[in-house]
C-alpha cells in the first residue's frame, strides 16, 4: 500500500477465502486523516486478535494467538481516493509443532528413560510414535549424532518409525533419540532412552597357581568373572554340593567379580585337584524380576577334574570319594 502525496488510501478491507465477498477486517479513513482511521473486525473470525499496524512499512495486519482455523488464503483490497483499487493475496500457513514423541517396545508398551535389560545377542524393535502436529511430522532416529536406519509408516492419526536392534556390548549404555519435526522454524521435539544390556562375562576362570591340594594344608580358591553387566553372581560347587561359605568381591565398577572359598585340611591323605580344562561358557539367564542376575558356576572335584562355566546349572562335578 504505497503512499502518494497526491492520493491517499480511503479504505482497507481483508477477506478470507471462505467468504470472499464479505470482509472480516477493515480500516476506514474516509472521514479523516489516514492515521485516524476506524478499525473493525468480525468477531466470528479474527476478532480482537487482529490489529492493523499503520506505522509499519508497509502497513500490516497483525494476528495474535494464531489458530489452525486461521490457515487460509486472504485477500487485501485497498481503495484509493483517485487511482483504482489494489488487490493482494496472502497465503497464511499455520504450523503446529508436534509434541514429544512416544517410544514403545516390541509389545507396544511405552518406555520411560531406559529399555532393558536386554539379553546380549537378542534382537528387539523400538517404535517411535508421534500424534498431532500440522503438517504431519517426520520422525528420525539418532545415536551419537548419527542417523539410524528405520522403517516409517502413517497409522491413522499418528506417524510411526521403527528400528531393529541387536543387544550387543557396544550398545550397552547408548542413548537413542527419536526426533519429530514438521518445519524449518522450530527446534525438533525429541525423546531419548538409554539402552541397558545384560552382558555375559568375557572370561570366567579359577585364578592363581592351585595345583594339587594336599592334606593338612588349607587353600583359597578364587573364581573370577570379567566383563559382565550386572556383576556376576558366582556359585561354587564341590562334588555335587553347593559351597555355602563364599566370599564375594565386586571390583572395577562391577566389571570384575570374584568368589573365593577356603578348602580346609583333608584327612587320610586324600587330595583334591582344580582343573580348568573343562570350562564351558554357556548363555546367562535372567533372574526373577528387576535387572536379573548372571549366574556363574565354578566347580572342584575330589581326585578328579573340576571346571568353571558361565550361566550353567551344573559344572560337571564329580562325586566325593
């Protein structure tokens, strides 16, 4: 709406495409100077949310508290005293940022802050879901600034994105983030979770130079598990019986766990041997509820071979003789 000293605007009218012949806002200066015009707004549309700002260059209609219903093509008509009316069209697009997305496990239950513990080597799926927002948001999965492969779909009123994971040692403690974005103006809305993986021990062994256990001399045996999360629970088996007096130690932030026992003096010249040649790692199992536990069995036989293995119920013990 250019100003001209030989001419002046008399009337400014705004129309919405839904009613192209009836104005929804006007600024009328026909009865006085331009800066003393009369403002009017249709209360069924913009009402008091609209204000015609005459001091801006060019004069501008400002709309506060914009709503989705305001999205439309608007027509501005300016009637002048001398020259013909000027008509301008404006396409108003209203963006509604999406809210924080939800992260669901493979059973469809919402996750809060973390997922797991997941058994090492197992596969699982995580789904990110976002409802609302206009236009429909795009969902992306991220880990440490790197975008992850994903499968997306539109599901009725919501959009979803799914990723598949294998619970590995490198995944333990990782933070995964799902972002929802539908414009280039606002920051993406995001939700993050931390992955917890139940890690098997990297190694399980009876440490120290045990050799032959002779009568009359007590000896300490130490079974050590390294690299498990959570700390391993070590159980000693002697023959076919569980040793109840085991001293447990957790070191290095839970990365190293030991279980030590004392074999007392033996009578009648008997001897016991500890042999690691029969060590057989096996899958760990979760305990009931909570974070579970990792079971590690260490065994020693009388006059024969013993062993240590991860996650087993038995450790190939031999009967006492």
